[in-house]
C-alpha cells in the first residue's frame, strides 16, 4: 500500500493531533480507522459463518480459527479495489473473503444477511471496543488525577466566585471536587452504555425473511451470531439496529466533553495574570509567545475548549441519524462515518486535559492573597454572609440590612469589613456570642481570616475524592 505523507492529510486529527497525542491516536486507530472498520465488518461476516456452522453441528476450533484469521488479515485496499467493480462496499468485502476461505465454506459468507446486519453490528463492536479500551482508560486517568488534586488541596483556602464576582470562601479541593463528581458520574454512564450496544441478523426489513429460509429458528441463529461478537441482539430491528443505542453513548460522551471543557475554562481563567491561582507545567524549552518571551499561555486548556467547540455541534448530526424513512433509507451512510472523527476529537481532548491536570499546581500564596483581599470594593466583604446569618440567629429581624449598611460604610471609609464591624459593638458582641455557642475557637478574631469560613468544603472534597477513586477501579 502506498505510504502517504501525513502532512498531505486533510483532517487535523490525522496530522496535528496524531503527532501530539501519538499514543492515543495509535490506540484509536486500532478500533475506528478505515482499516479497523473494514476488518470489523469482516469479523462480523466470520461470526455469521461460525453461527451457520454451529447450527449445523459442523463448527470446529480449526475452522473458527481459520475464519478469524481471515477476518483479521483482510486488506482494506483489496476490498476498495473490488468495490470499484461492485460499487457496493459489503458485497466487495464478501467477494474478497470468498477468495480467502475453503470452497465449502464460501457459500456461507453473508448467507441470510443484509448489508446492515454487518454494518450496524460492526459499528456496535467498534464503539464498544474503542470506548472500553481507549476512551474510558483516558477518562479514568483524568478522573483519578482530579481526585488526587481534590484530596491534596481539600483544605487549601480559595475565594469562591459566582457571576464573575467574589463569593464566600471555599477550598481549591472543593472547586475541583465539582468536576470529580460531574465527570465521575458521566464516566460510569459511558461504561454502562458501552455494554448495552447490540447487533442484528434480521434481514432487509428486520423480519427475518432470509434467515427463515435457512433455519427453523432465525432468532436463535441471530443470538448465536451476536454472541460470537460479545453482543446481544437488538430487541427490534428494521434494516437498521435501533439508532438510540449508539446515540445515547455518543450523547453521554458529549456530556463528559462539556464537563471537561468547563474544567478547562475554569483552569484557564484561574491562570489569568490578575488572578494567578494555578499554573500548568511548563517545560524548560517551551515557548509561550512568539514575541513575548516572558509569557506562559495556558494553551493546553485553551485547546481542550477549542476541540469541544469543533466537536460538540456534531451531536446534531447524531440526532439526525435517528430518522430513516420506513424500514431504511441511506441518508445516514455518509454522516455516520464521521462518528470516528468525533470519538477521536473527544479522546484527544481528554488526553490533552490529562497533560494539564497531571502537572497542575495550586499557587497557594496567590489563593491566600486573593482570599484575604476578596470582597470587591469591601476588603474582607466575603464574610458579610456569616455576619448576617449570626445576627439572624441572635434574633435580629433586619440582620441582612444591618450588615449591608456596614459593608457600605467599609466601602466609603476604605476600612476592612472586620474593622468596621468591630465598631458596631452590640452587633459584634452578639455575633461573637453566637460563634461561642457554635464552639468556634477565638470567636473575636473569626472575621480577621476569611479562611475560617469554608463550611464543609474540605471534608466533602476529600470524601468525594475517595468515593470516585474507588468507583474508577
């Protein structure tokens, strides 16, 4: 076969990302390349022959091995050359396979099947195998890295942010625990859905017309056929397997993709010069800018989000492939081929995210500085919430308004929230008394340090990290 210069390829997946994510690309190629596609169809044809032989009581280990060897060594180029004559990809494959087996087995190849019995079953096999052998290992690696960070930084104080503004204090572990929980559930769902993919051997309209001319129990033949491939038969098929099985798996991948893009966006923002709370690993020879030597751009995080932007809209096509006229039309033929692009783009984004979080470090000094100065125009204003809550506990009906006026006073005077709060002696005494009831050590100095007000962030971060580490095993 002609060796092609990869830089002559049209898709960036096959040059830009095949080089930067070589291990992942090589793994994906085993399952969703064009060669893998042709050979997976050949494997289904082999399974069909084995099913016929088993029903007849003629299947031997030697015959099974011969058929599997033929399928695994099919040359896609030979099939493509034959397709130039047949103008039909599966018929071309059948014709090629017939030349590779003994004459007595040849008539059993494709016997009783329609093309989509092979195509849809092969797609299910490829999607199951690429998900379980490439996609899930990358996702679980990412989840474990996130668990490590959530556990390690469970008690590292950080200012919370809502609407782009400083909110109440959290911990960095808590901000990462969000993605531990969201991504963890999505990974488990992807794994579950990959085990629910199905195949078929039901003929051109799904009613077993052809197989009923061969065996008394066509559904049993179908069960044996799909069992050789590690699948179960579709509950209902026309010419197509119900498209929702593959669709749901792809949609859950897109859910995970969105979660990862959200993580990438948060990490990119936390690396802003004016925030400076995390930093990615930067090699000694790495260049951040072509013109500004001092820069360390968060380009990996940006690439993850950019890949999501390119791939996410393809979900619309997956939805559109649900619709096929009557028992089948061919409008999914071209669009379905781009599933492999989506899976590749998604998996490469996961791999890129792994390179980010593997070397991700919290800038604890930056986090402490930002938290201490947090509150917008009111330094220390992030502790306004506990002050008003404690006043409410002390019986103040207008506690929120009291604290709001104190924040305005602090803003106007330029003093910290704590400095102004102390001047309101009655309110401060009542707040301190409530803190004493809660068993808080040094209640009078509670409002000096915003890190004192992190709720259950540390405890729950560690708990979630432990939970999902166990679930990823």
